[in-house]
């Protein structure tokens, strides 16, 4: 009779243990009973980079990496990208269900009316050096928001949590646009409540002397879909940072600054920026084979390729390719797209990439679209952060309400010296 258990025999002692299996997992803590003696600490699981360890239960995002499936709260990403809006998707991630028309109106109203930031924030953005990276400014500005909302510490209070969630979703585009305008020396453009979430962001980024900025509807929609595609991706590096920091119970601004810092790295959200630099470095289709050789020799990584979870294709990359065509119809073709398409074609035939299951990820084509829309390269990771904000917040809230969660505190395997006595400085060789 099959049982949902795992029988483990410890060959050191000959003892046998039966561990329950639930949801395809065993509890790592169950291994602690496996000891060689009473004073033995007990067996631990060793899993650097969490390659095979679930740290939480989550009802937010489902990914099947082999089949290339991504769903938010059960809804396929392809359907959300086609039919939803970023704010509706944010509501879905946070509340678990799609909103009714009245709920959506109230949610959009709330977010739209919290986009303005305190004037003092402008002062410290002014203090950054002229060539400060927008992501550095963004991370700092998000952290600084906590000093403007002292009540944000009251994370056990649902209303307080909701207030900060609305503020964060509403204000991240403002912070991002202000960081950009500082770096290009342009006056800050204030939010326009007549515009959509994404339309207003384009307004704050690109408005110059016109009395009223009107975003191009195709570009406005394309950016909205890009935000939808980035809105959550379960327990990735930055979301794990959000949960890990949140587990010691600081306010959500401090948590999100940490999550955004994790996103900044070139192996995560910073990859979109690196892809653009790489394509420019390659420069022409003729130069692709030589570049692929360098990748195969391990000299460089093919940025925008590979994923910890997706080993077949990244469904977001497929959707992004379609958006690229719509955007180029308006902006004209970004010449880098030809290099990217050819790079993808050659890479997907090469044994190096095929055997390692390396495919284009979400970042491979997103940067080319952003550039065609006139976003400067170094703001790309910030665009990712705006999109990911609702996901971080949904995951943070789920972690706080999960009775099984405690302060995150991994174990280690100590490999340093055994106890030894302090050596006086004159006796050290
Ligand atoms: N180019 C060349 N080789 C690669 C690449 C790449 N982009 N990605 C992985 N490999 C190789 C590794 O060298 C390794 O080869 P080996 O077995 O011969 O040593 C093998 O593929 C497995 O790679 P790992 O680094 O072990 O895979 P991991 O799951 O840890 O890394 C990651 C995933 C970080 C995304 C990696 O593929 C990478 O660095 N990609 C480029 C950066 C990038 O595009 N990041 C964005 C990810 S998507 C996102 O964050 C939204």
C-alpha cells in the first residue's frame, strides 16, 4: 500500500526513520531527529543558493519552468497581458481575485491620488551627484519614504499595511521619473491625475514644454503590458530579499529598498541594462559568431539568457517579442533588434546553450523596447522595479500573515578553524 512518506536509513547508526511527504516536500526540520548520539545536533539540509528548498507556501504565482507556464493567482500570463491592466493585475496579486468594476475604480482612484511625493524628497534627490545611477537613487528614495510615514511600522494593522501598499505602488513611478530627471538635469514633472498609471509615468519622464502631455496610446499600453509581465515571479532573489527583510518586521519601505537593491544586480533585474550594453558591444551581425565563442570559452555570459527556473522557454520573452513589433511600428525599428534576433537564432542552435537549457529570458528583449521608447539604459532596472512592486508587496503581506513564518535565519556549515588561543601581536609571524 503506497504511503506519503519517505523512509530514510542512517547507515552510520543503522536506524530507520519515516518522514511525512506533503506537497512533494519533506520538512527539513524532520531530519534533525536523525542523530548519531544524544549530543549530535542532528542532520541538516545543505542547499547553497536554495536550488531545491521551498522556504514558504505561496498562493500568489505558479511557475512550471519545464513547460514555460507562468500564472498569477491561477490566471495565465498570456491572458493577463492581453486583457488586463497593470493596476488590475496588481489588485489581483494583492487580493487574490480580480476586482469588480467598483473595486477597480476605487483602487485606481486610490493609487492615482497618492502619486505625489513630499517636497523634501526632491531636496535629497537634488543632493545626488549629476551622474548618479537612477537605481541607486531609487533604492535610497524608497528607503527614505519610511521616514515620512512613521506609522508604516504598524505592520500588524491591516489598514496601515494597505495605506503603505497604495503609497508604494503610487509613488514608485514618481521616484523613478524624478531620479531620471535629476540625472539629465531637467525640472521635475508632477503627476497628472487625468492620465493612466503608465501614461502618467511617461508624462513625468518625458514631459518638456507642452502644457499637457499626451502619451502615445500604443507605447502607453506596451509599457503597461511590460509592467504586467514583471509584476511577480514567486521566490526570485529580490522577492526572497523582501520576505527575508520583512521577516524581522521593519516597515515595507525598508523591506522594498532591500528588494530593489537585490534586483539591481546584473544577474537579476540589472540584466536588461547589460543586454543593451552587450548588443552595442557586439555591434553587428557579423560579430556574433566571435562573441558566441567568447561565451563558450567562459569569458563572458550571454546576458538575457538562462534562468534558474525556466529550462525550456520564458513565456514572458515570447510576449515581449510581440510587443516589440507594436512598439517599432510607432518608434521605428531599433537596429539592435536584428542583432538580438540573430544572436538568439545562433545561440539556440549551439550545443553549449542547448545542453545547458539556456533560452532568452524576460530581459533579452525588454531593453530593446525600452530604448526604442527613449528610456535611457541605466533606468531599465528601475522600470523592472516599478513593475515588480505589487509582487513584492503581495509576497511581503503573505509572509506576514503566514503563521508558519518566523524571522528568516538559515543555518550554516562551519568550515573555519577549530577553537584556538589568541596570539599576542609580537608573537605572530
Ligand atoms: N551565458 C553563458 N552561460 C551561461 C549563462 C549565460 N547567460 N547562464 C548560465 N550559463 C551556464 C553556466 O556557466 C553554467 O555552465 P557550466 O555548467 O558549464 O558551469 C550553466 O549554464 C548553469 O548556469 P548557472 O549559473 O549554474 O545557472 P543559475 O540557475 O545559477 O543562473 C542565471 C541563472 C543567473 C539567470 C544565469 O543564467 C545568468 O547569469 N544569466 C545571465 C544574466 C541574466 O540574464 N539574468 C536575468 C535572469 S531573469 C530575471 O532575473 C528577471
